[in-house]
């Protein structure tokens, strides 16, 4: 039986939610990852030092004894330098959402304009705080990310010292932009390396594969897969695992988000293996992120074995029930207990 040991895997974009959902999902990530970047789109969003600190405490409580570092983020608003200085040591990055573009982003930014956001972004440069961006316009759903590219370009040009992470990129256009600006980086999810819009809506509608940004065309998926498996130094794994209760996914008006936390590593190993790229997996799931963010998470070894794993139909506790990607399907690799 083949085995592979991963050193300090990281998930650079995840939704842990709060309360009972947090208690259900956080341990699943903490079991297989050494650290993760925690998204701030709670209700209300995480916008104060107190909110960051207390959310981190709730996360640490939810994961118990597991060795795991939650890298906290602040929901972007216009902040002044004094405030950012006070919160700098508690966060890894600030996450910018265009207003209303995705789950719980109503209080996001309505006009992403370098002049308008200058005070905040200048302060972030000075304090060396990276900016993570959900890059979509409110245009036609398949073109939203492509239409956002000029916004990334002006941010990258106007703030050349700002580290900008294009979160969960889904298009060839975003991949091409990476090499054009030194200060642009990207995270890529699991599902966008594998599926296209065909898998979501080409046959029977698959609500559990519906997320923002929506999966795109074959040429987009192939461009994402190429940079991931070559270990391109500017891309890193960020699952965007986004749990919603089953009744909110299997509904008329399906919530956006794919829940991949408990299967991400197993599927990534299989995907890199099938592409003869296992040697580059550690760049994608840890080393690139170490360098991009200059972080030093707790060391952790995770061993996977080439042994079948049947994905549970759902993960639940007393109040929550969430369906993972590949529910009831058999994966080729499992986590060694
Ligand atoms: C995320 C969520 O549910 O919080 N949903 C999603 O489809 N990815 C928000 C986000 O990252 O866009
Ligand atoms: Zn997300």
C-alpha cells in the first residue's frame, strides 16, 4: 500500500462559521491541517479587535487539543492606521468583499476605488498586512471574475507594495494576471481544480457543487490545474470550504458554498498523483503559503494511505447537518489514523 506523508498542510481560505456549525466543522479541518485562514463573513462580520480575539478563542475551544493555528482575518472596511496597528498582531490579513457579492457580504465595499480606499490600503502597506479579495463584479455570472481583472490591476499598480491575494480564482484570465504583477498572488479551491459548470448544471442540478465564484469552462479549469500541479510559487491551496446546513443547500434558493474540509487532502493527493505531480504537492499546500504570508505554523505530519475511504453522506451534530463534496462516493486515499 502506498503512503505519503505531508508536512504542515495549510488551508489558506476557509469558512468555520460560529456556534454549533463551528463546533462541527472546525475539528475536521484541525485534524488534517496545521493551520487555516479563517474568513470573517460572520453575521455580523468580524470588524473589531474584540470580535477577532473572541472568534479565535471560540475556534480554539472548538478544536480542543489538536495542534492547529487559526490565522484570523478582518472584514474589510475603511479603517485608519491607528486601528489597524492595534489589531495587526491578531490578524494575518484583511478580506475585502464587494458589497452583496456572496454569503454575508452585505456590508462589503460598494466601490473598489484606489482613491476611496487609499487611507486603509496605505496603512496596510505600512503595517505589512496582506489584502485578500473576493474578486467578482455583479455582471453576468460567468463573466464576473473576468470583469474584475481591471480592479485587481489598478490595485496592484496603485499599491505596488501591497500583497494582494486573489481568492479562489476560477478563470484562465486570473491565472494569466498572476505573472504580470509582482504583488499579486492567488488561492485555488479543490472543486475548481476538478469541476466545470457542466458538473454543477450540465445535467441534474447539483446544489452541493454550487459556490461563488461558480465553476467555469474547461479551459479555465485546465489553467488552474496547470499552475497548481506545477507548484507555481504564487498560488496556494485555499479550500473555501463553506458549510451550509443541508436544508439551505437542497432548497429553492440554494446557498453558495461547497463543503470540502473533510475530504480535501485525500482528493488533492489523488489529483496530484494522477497528474504525476506529487513532488509539487507540498509547494501548493504549504511551502508557497509560508513564503507569501511569511508565516511559521506549528509543524504537523499527516500521513495518507492508498486505501479506499467512503465519504459520509453527511456530517452532523445535535443541531447541524452538512453534506460534503463526494458524499457517499469512494475516494482512493484515506488519512492514516
Ligand atoms: C462562501 C460562504 O458561504 O461563506 N460561499 C461560497 O460560495 N464560496 C463565501 C465566499 O467565499 O464567497
Ligand atoms: Zn470563501
